[in-house]
C-alpha cells in the first residue's frame, strides 16, 4: 500500500477552501500552521466552534458541497452524508470530522460519481499550498485557486532525452553540467522536448566547452484550436553563441 504524507499546510488549505472559501496567503498560513502545531484536529475544532459552531449542519454541508465543486445528484448525496457525519459528533469535534471527510474525498479520484470533482479539488488544493508558500501572497477567494495542474521542471541529461511536458507551463533546463555537477554537454541531436499545452520555457546554458557545438535547434510552435490555449515554446539562451534554426 502506498502512503502519502499530508502536510499541515495542505490540511489547512483544504479546510480553509472547503469551509470558508478562502485561499490562505503566506503570512496567515505560517501563523495557522504554527498555531496548529502537532495537533491539527484540535486546532480545526477550535476554529470551527469559534466561527460556525452555531450554524446548522445543513448550512455547513451546503457550503462544503459548493466549495468542493460537487453538483447535481452527487451534491444531494454528499450533503446528506455530511449532515449525517456532523450530527453524529458534538459541535467541538466537528472541525476534525470535516477534516476526515476532506481527506476521504481527496482519495476518491477514481470514483465514478465523485472522481472528477475530487481530481479538480486536489489540483486546487495543491495550487493553494504553492500559493501560500510564496512570500507576499495575501489571502484570496477560493475561486482564485487554479484548477490547472502546476507545470513541471525537467532537466536534460548527458544521455538521450525524450521529454513530454504537461498541459501547464513547464520549464526545461539544459545545464552544461551532469547529474554530479561536473561540466558536461547535455544537448545533442537526439534530444527532444514536446511541451504540450501551456507556455513552456527552455533554458539553455553553455560554457566555453559544453553545449557550445551542439546541433542547431529546431523549435516548433504547435497551434491549438480556439478552445485551448496557444502552445508556445520560448527559448531563453543564456549565451548568444548557440545557433537557432
């Protein structure tokens, strides 16, 4: 069985988004994580009591279902389930109950009924965690959290690289170094990078010996239909002595 470690920041991002429609900013995330300490459920219980402790379980369930992006018949089923779970515990324990339900929902990506909503939710939570980790980012509405998966960073190696990017904004680094940090050529005529959708960036580094005499590059821009973003490839050359075709 695979185990996934869930950080305090992810727990806070989940609960803030689901119950309060909030994408937590950098300063408050740091503060909340410190306040939660090693007992996140106790922290969530206190916050629940102090914020919505007097609200009906039906109203709380309605907010949760809406922020989780669950619609249609699934929304009715989810609402009934949440109300039942909240009514089964005392008010001071409902923060932890919601946290448990959110953790279960995050694992339902393969579910026929809730899978699409759970997948989109997990993406928003991951992006919210990244948002909170950036200094200067303030609290924002949950709608600010992107449903587009974050792009990835790829590094060319001294071998043959055939890299396929994601649908988001990816970065490819072509360092003049090998995996051990020693100077080396990593760009060859056999390497390729398919950026997919998004706006992708390729950073090519050269020194006096490595990546300098590599074959000329042939970047290709793939234009998508009007329903998806234009796919672009941006080549940022760190030194001007690499030819481009």
